[in-house]
C-alpha cells in the first residue's frame, strides 16, 4: 500500500529530560484544513515545526507521501511543503512585492531569470490576500493585519500542496483573524491546498477547520472532526477547562462556552 | 526617508552613485602636487605620451585603481556581515577580521615567509573570524549579533597589538613601511596590485552572486529560509567565508583600511534607495570604491608635501559615523 499525505509514525519530539510529544502516529487529512490545538507549552508549535522538518525528531519519522522528510532534498521539500513561522520579522524597508518574490526561490534554477510564471504566481498570491494595490509599499508601513497577509502571500507564492502556519492570527484583532482564516480556507477550497495551522482560539479553529488535533499537557487528547474532538470531556482533559459545548447558532458546529 | 523607492527614484539613485565614483576617480587623477587637467589626461590616454600618460600609467593610475578595487571588495564584505547580523556595526573592520588579516601579513613579513600576501591575509581573516565565533559560542544559545560584534572588537584589538609588537621588532626601515601599511596605505601601488584586487575580487563576486538568493532567504530568519529551501547553516558559513575573503583581498593591497567596509553599505543603500541584498551589495561596491578614492586623494593632497596613509582619512571620516551609530543603538536601548 502506498501512503499518501503528511503522516507521522512513532514521532517523539523533545529532549531526554523534556519529551513534549511521545510516539505519535497520526495522518493529516489531505486537501483539508487541519488545526492543532492545545494549552501553552503542550508542544503544538514543536509538532508543527517537526512536520516541516525545522526540528529533527528524537525518534520516529514524519513522512510525506511515504517518503521520510528527513531524506528529501531541501529544495524539493520546499516545492512540496511551505511553513510560515510565528511572528516572522521582515528586513527593514523591503516592499511587499520584494518579500513575495522570494517565495519563488525554490522553483527557480540557480541562474534562471525571473519568469512570466513566477510573476503570474506572485501576482495571484498578492490578489488572494488582497494586497494587489499595496505591492510596492514597504512592509513596515502596513497595518498588523496587512503585514500578516503579506507573509501569507510569501508562502502562497511558494505554491506548495502543503501549507503549514504557526499561529497566523497572533496579535490580530478578531476581524483580522477572521480575514486571515477565511483566506486560508478559500485557498484550500480553490486549490485543494492542505492547510495545517496552530491556533489559539478554539471557536475560530472549529469554525474554519475540517479536522482538529488536540494536545493536552501529556500528549494527544483527541483528533478527528470538530464534532468528535470538541467535547466537554476532551476540553477538561486538554485544558483543565470546564466548559459547555453547544451548537453554534450560525454553523451548527460545536461552540465552547467556558464556565 | 526615501523608503518609498519608485522605479524612477531608484534609477536616479544609481546614476548619482555612478557619477560620484566617476567624479572621485577624475579628481583623484587630476588633483595632487602637480595638477593635471582632464584634457591632458585624455591626450595621455590617446597618445600614450606626455604628462597625462605618465600620470595615468605610473603616478596616479595604479593607486586610484587599487583604491577602486579595494574599496569595492571592502564595501561588499561589510554589507555581507551587516545583512547576516542585521546590524550596521557588523563589518570586517569593526569585528577584527581585517586586523587579523593585517596581523597575518605583518607576521609573514616579519618571519620572512614566502607566502603571497592575499593568502596570508585570508588565513589571518579566517582565523580571526573563527576566534570570534568560538569565543562567543555558548552551548545551546544563539549568539546575539551584538555579542559577536563586541567579541570581534576585542579580537581586533588583540590582533593590532600583536601586529605592533611584531613591527617594533623589525629593522627600522621595514618597521616604518609596515607601520604605514598597517594604517591602510595606497601609496606606491603598481598595476600588479590593480590586477590582483580586480582579479580576485571578480572571482569572489561571482562566488557571491551564486549565494545571493540564499542570502535573501536568510534575511527572513532561519526558519523561513529553511522552509524556502535554503540549507541555512551551509549558506551562512559560505557567506561568512566569502565576506572574510573579500576583506582579505582588500587588506592585501591596501592594508587594513578602517571604516570603508562599515560605511559603504549604508551609504550606498541610502543613495541608491535599494533594499534587496543583490542591489545593496552592488551599491556598497560602488560606494566603497568612491569613499576609498576620495579618502586617497584627500590623504595625499590635504597637507602639501606630506602623504598621509589613506587609513588616516577613512578613520577621520568613519569615527564620527561610528559614534553616531553607537549613539543610535544606545537610544534604541540595544547597548
């Protein structure tokens, strides 16, 4: 049987004294939006970084279509999977378009000139995040929400079937959080991109995700569809949070009301 | 602030930068104890005879062209470290790499080693860089740029002290020459020096051109760079080596001229109004060449009858800039 998608097998992360994730074997569903949830320090960011090979596992593997990602050539991996780390910092004064163009790097030959296709994909990425008009503005002059969208445009320009984002909504107000998550959802629906995000806000995660992975202080608590994962018992186990779970009047999905 | 660089503004910036370099070269060739008019230079260039020709071929041409080459390699070297460490203080002159290169050259001369100067300078620069990296290393912690810079300043003082010690033990005539060279000197350069700095410089520029894309990714932070396909550690070491070698090429022909490497990048970036590493490096090459040529002509014509080492001039220009940068860092709470 050939494996597909992004999977982990017996993945252990952390060091001898502090193992954050132990022997975890899960599969991220292809062409879906998955959110990784859990309390601070549960290792959800560490897990995301391991999925993108930014940290090496203590043991076990992360596999992409069956290949151990540790063995995939760096550039080849960058064509299949992109990651936006938490709170990236832009070089002083660079423009949105300069930033986004760098997303094409893994697709360009060492001496290949800038191609029509590169330009088209960058333009498309800028339009998808709604920054087409602001392409020549320096990043420093943008608002927080615009800046975050510029970073997302960078990874969209990378044009990979797998897109990983570490807390893409941190520091944004609710309206901008919704904006960012709906543009990721749209990317998923339009391009079939597999999106994996680490998120803080449970209700937003439920709203925008097809699949949830919930960590607690001692590893995985539950994973599956939002309806299966978001239950009073699981929230108690993951966050020690007493909460009522009821259907969201707008979407019918689970909604969390803390006691 | 010209942060909003439109296409036209940027083109104008490049034109200004280019004109400044051409003007510096012309002034350097015409001004001196004997003034030569541009017309005489042109005649000398065309006919190969007369005072213009002598000036071009022997008296000023080689020194001016060495200044262009040395300034360019130093400017590019400084910009590499400024981009990698995201700090305007990061440059091979401030961080001791050039003092290390200078020290190795003096040691080579003092001990009568028959090793070509660029190789000695390269070894000295690389050893200094390795010492800076080694001494600021803390297990498990990432060194802050400022730690590296401060350790580098320390290594620089140490290397200068060793150089002074070696010079004092040399015979008087040799010692005087070495002292002069250590201050950064462009007097009595010949076409061999020009060929050397342009040849080695061009080679390293090609090597650097192949690394520029990785550099543009490293600028975004290690994690994003890795996600975008850069081999982060390898790319960083490659760039550091290229930067140190460029500085060594400059030191080998002009001595450890202070502050050119540190000033060229920010100056070029500001005048050209560019931000991308490739453009910043190009602008730094032109700005570095311009600064060095200007410093060279001033150093030999400021006091009639006395030829100051070019490093004295760049020191006078650079020290206030360094103080201003430090003051800004203090204001920002970095120091």
